[in-house]
């Protein structure tokens, strides 16, 4: 390994280790570690201190970290618990966001604020589910009615834009991309069907035995599935994120509850312990910080995009969940599902590569996404309050609340 690459890898690992300590030091504000990973990435990157740089090896780790982020997002989704009202409402909410986003994008295009209504519109409909899930789990909210609604909304806000990016922003025509997407879905369903079949006792015994040894065979099989579906998606000219997300869903379907509990800490160690933080640190290193702070036009667009996140992605929650939860939780869901970042990095990069997005908008969108990761969870969870954990409010301010939803 070249010396420069080794130095960069060490500095990146140092940033990965320091980020949670920064979050712990400011524990009373419960700032997510991912924000410090981004900020430390900017600090060590070429535009500030210049201690670390990208290259083939670091870029490979970055891509693997992004894939694992979407794998974990898919793996955390248990459709048996989300089916019914939460998932339907989540899909309806995202479709409303899509309509709003494309409308806002058209206005920005007509006012020469953007050069592509589609790219900006899709960017405004994303939800950073992979970023929100650890926060929900740390607050013990995943199993609450509020948590189920938010996870379902986040699933739609992450899966929907990935599919839209695949179909509408691919190199081929939308019709060809749709055909390839259908082919990929058929292949993924076939793999899921095979994975969900009862496993022979000998296979079960072998996997269980190797899970407790240095070979960690089940973990290796999971990594093989991730890279395999990413390869299939890439070979079909689809977004590799779709393959990683599908791998997470398939693994979740294949595992029994006991197997999922046994695998969870191992997968989280690989993902949240190193690969995913590396992705966020490298994203910070690649962020054009000088452009943001030296160009007044770029800086002015950050609060504009931040407000558009709330309008496009957050506002529909106020109507979609009107008969489901009270206004505080509707507002909380709206704010939290407006949190965006990983897909913003992907969409803005596509825009820059295809010359369909102004560099000033790409930088401002990612900057707004970074602010959303800091501000929206703090505001959203504060709005949700104890009610989000299944504790009934002291006074009934839940206008339009349906008591039957407590059975979720």
C-alpha cells in the first residue's frame, strides 16, 4: 500500500473513532454521530487541513460503506410489522412529496434557479432512513406506533427515490430502464423465495456452528449476497444502491427472528462500526466547503433548500396522518422524514456527472442535507415527546386520533 494511502486511511479511521466521542461529549443535545463524521471529513479533507485524500482504495471503501448503509436500511425493515396502515400511508406520503417536488423543481427551472426540474425535485423527496434508524433504536422507539409510521415513511422516502433515479436518470431510455428494473425485481423475488424456504436441518446446524467460530460463515454469505446483488444491479445498468437495499430486504426475509437477533450485532459491527462511518467521513472530504463559505450565492441557497425539504417532504405528513395521530406527532413525522443526506450525495453527483445540475445547487443541497441531519432530528424528537414511545399524553391534543391505531 502506498504511504499516502496508508496515511489517509489512518486519518479517516481516527475521524471515525473521534466522531462518537464528540457526540457523547455533547450528549445533552443528542447530536447524531453522523454529523461529526461529516464535519471531521471536511476538516481532514483537501479543502481544509489536507491530511487525507481519496484514491482507488479509499474510493472502494467509500462505495462499500454506501452499499452497506442501504443494506442495513433494507435489513432493518420488517414488512410483517409495517404492513397495513403504516406502509400505505408512507407510500401515499411519498407520492404526494414526489408531486410537490416535481412541481417545485419546475418552478425552479422556469426561474433559472436550476437547470433540471427532475434532479432537484427528486432530491427534495428523499429521507435518510439509514441515518434515522439508529436514532430510533437508541431511543427504543422502533416498536412504538410512532416508530412504525416513521420507518414506513422513511422506507418509501428511500426506496422510492432509488427506483425513480434508476428509471428516470439511467443512461438508457425510461422504457428500457423500467424493463431492466422489472427483470431485477423478478430475480430478487426469486432469490427471496429461495431464501425464505425452510432450511434443511444440516444447513441450519452448519450455519449455527460456524456463527460461533472464527469463520463467521453466515456473515460471509451475507456479504456475498450484498456484493452479488450490487453486481447484478450494476450489470443491468441500475443503481447499485437498489441491489444493496434489496439484499437487506432478502436477508431479513430469510432469517428467522432468532437468527436475525444473532446476526444483528455482527452486521452492525461491520456497518456502523467502520464501513458506514467511512462513507460519511469520505463524503465530508469530498464536500466543497470553500465553495459553500466563499460563494454568497451558494450559502444563500442552503436555507432555501432546507425550507423546501420541509415543504416537499414534511408538509404532506400533516395531511396524510390526520386521522392517525395528533398534530404534534404529525409535525414530528414531517420534520423527521425531511432529514436527508445519503441519496442527496448520489443524486447531486449524478447531476454533476451529467451536467444536469448547477455546481452551486449541488453544494447547497448537500450543505442543507448536513444541516437537516443536525437540526431535524433534534426538533422532530422534541416535538414527538413521550407520546412517541407509546406513552399517552397528559391531555388529549390528538385531534382526529384513531384509538384503534394503538393496536399497531
